[in-house]
């Protein structure tokens, strides 16, 4: 997976610190744009879900981004049934801080796929706007600290 | 913009072509449009970029890996069932 550095994020020491992200979950706020475009830019709150093979996003947010589908996929939902869902590709901008290096925070941009999911409650009534699944997490070493509710993602070398 | 119905129809054409593609380019990412492979790539990112370059963001092409189609669990509870 390609990793892009944005917003003047500082690279400390040998550069390894720049590949270590610390986020506070399990719901994180991210910004989304169409793949490699600066706009439109939409903020979304995503729930980290290690039980999901793939990531998902409310269909109204996908509509706001004006995305066209990559392809349909078969997805098994919580009721155990298999449904067709459409997959979309976008850029995900993660706000991050740098562990123990004294470097300022910044934003990392990743390419990410999500299936669209119709959500009937309005955005301000939702627990989250979507899920971050193992398709995204598979690119990282993932460590969760239950006491602080924070997790660390390290980019694999 | 290509409709979801058109994207779904393209996927159906890909499914019909899949047995042959599994012999000729297994494991490759392809840009697929109008029932044929437009280009092959080693990863999804490269295939997606090539599709945009060839047809634009809304051209109706699909980007898909040449492999047996799988079913994804969406939501942790879904992984409890087969």
C-alpha cells in the first residue's frame, strides 16, 4: 500500500517515527476525498472493527464524495445473509501524532476501499458513519491499549 | 456517470469471462470494460489509476482481481456464520 505524507508532517530521526501512527479509538474521525483529489472533502467517524473483512461507509457519504463504484462484491451482514454491495475507492486522511519523538502531528493519506451501506438514521443520530475493517488494518501492525483506549498502527516494512 | 446497474452488468460479464482469465492471468488486477480485459496490473492501485487514465472516473469500467470470487464478512457478528 502506498503511504503519503501530508501537511508538513515531521520525519524524526531515521524516519521510522513517521511510519508510526497513534490514534484514539475505537471511533476515529477521518477526512475522505475522492482518490487522489483534494475535494470534495467529507469528515466521517469510523468504527474500528476487527471482525469485518472489509471497510464500509454510509451511502450518503459516498454520494457526497461523488464516487463511482469499482465493482460489486458479495458481503455477509450481521443477519447471516449474503448481499451484493458496491465497492468504492477513495483517499482517507488520518490525523496522527508521532510517538515519543516530539514531532508535531499531521495527516497521513491512504488509499482505501469501502463498500456502501444504506443507513436510515441521519448523520447526527449515528454511532458512526462506517467501519474500518481488516482490509485496511492488514497493511499495519496493530496494537490496542485497552487502558487508554488508544491503538497504534505501524506501517509494515 | 455509470449507474450501479451498468457496473453490476459489467461484473456479470467478468464472471462469465473468469474461467478463461484464471488460465491466462491468474492473480492479476485487471481493468475490465465492455466484456474484455483492457489492461492487467500487479496491484489494485495501479489498475485503478490505469482505468481512470483510460476511461475517466465515471467511465463504467470495473477494477477486479482475477481470482475466485469470495464472500466478505461485514461486521464482526457476520464472521460467526458460514
